[in-house]
C-alpha cells in the first residue's frame, strides 16, 4: 500500500496515502482532483468513494465533517513498522551479507533479463548508501562510468528514487558516459536532481590513453565507498540498444518504452558485486579526473 515511484501502476490506496502524506486535511472532492491526475487508468467518482469508505472502515483514514486525514493511530503503527523492518533488513548482518561483502570478497549474480539485474543493482546501491550512513569513509558519494546512461532515461522513476535516498544521506552521484549521442544528453533533463552530475567523456581517447586498462562499451560500473557494482548486458541486446542510440537524433524520435522493453527480453545478464578498497579508489579517482577534465 506504500506508494512507490519506481513502478508505473500504484494502487488507488497508495496514491491516496501519498496525497494525504503531503497535503493533510482535504475534502473527498479535493483528494479526487489530485487522485485523477496521478491515476492514469482512470476511476469513476463512485469507485473512488468506495475506496475511501474502505480505508475509513479499516481505520487508515479519519473523517472530521467533510475533511479527511490520516488516522494518527495508523500513522503510529506505520512508524513502528518502518523501524522494525529497518532493524530486520538494513541493520542485520544476515540480511546484507551477500551485498555488503567483507574486504576482498566478490560475488557474481546471473539473471534472465536486465530488469531483474537492475532491481538487485538498485537494492545493492541503497544498502551501500545505508551502510555508509552508519560507517565512516573519506568519500561517501556514488561514482559511475558507462557508455550509455540508459537507466536514467528508461527507468527514470527508479533512478530518481535512488537519488532521493542519496540526497537524504547527503550524497552526490557523479556519472561519466562515453557515448556522445543525443540520448546521452537527456538524463539531466529527465532526472532533475541537484545531486546528480551526468557528463560525457571521450571514450576512444580514454582507451587510447589507457591501453593496458581499456574499458568496453557493454559495461556499467558504480562505486560507493569500497563497494563496486559491475554489470554486463546480453550482447545481442546491447547491439539493439546501440542501434537505438545511433538512430535517435532528436526528441521526437525518443521512445523510452522501446528501451524498457529490451530490459524484459531474455538473455544472460550479470552483476558482480565486490568489496575492494584499493580498486574502488582507483575507479573513483578515475571518474573524478574525467569530471574535472570536462570542465565541471
């Protein structure tokens, strides 16, 4: 029932809760006006009132005359529940051990499609963020390098949520992308967050200057503290993705759904998670250097 901006179809109840969490004490008519803007599937006024009545009966909502608000007792239970799951899932070593590895450890996961990989990737980034909200590190910001910043145009809601969590931990996200394509100019226009710094670097020049440590196009890496997240797509999907980037020259040709559909296509996708203080520092400093070279 909790509203999640990462998904396209939230339940009516979750949307109503999201509205009232930000705008307390509204009439049913006012809630419906906001609801209609946030619920693209559409709902009749009768159907909406049925949902409201059920939430009143369940003592989630409270009605005072014509005004509706969240029930204070229910709010207390939600706060208590949030504290419980934080202790159970974020602060318990047993539930984070496969992601928050010990120094020198690494683990590789295989997935049937890109979407499944990206879900674990986002989960891992958030665990690393939370870890460094509790532990010291000289640089707690996130640093990424890729050829295409594909997730920030195809899964903008999910990436914006990650950035909100980073913001709550006073973290910046620096992302270097190697393709000088039209689509790679869009991320900062789609994801409008002050703590998101996306910039382009010369991929060919980079590989010429780093002949012993060249990077491939089909490779995504993000570093947070000493944790490293590295992903590879199925080759045939990357080739289709590269064609989309080459063929899209302006905003009228941009189709985020076409890219998102590729994330559902079958094909071996890998995510390697490691904890390597020395290597993480090398990658981080490399991205910092690229950021400075681009005049940022």
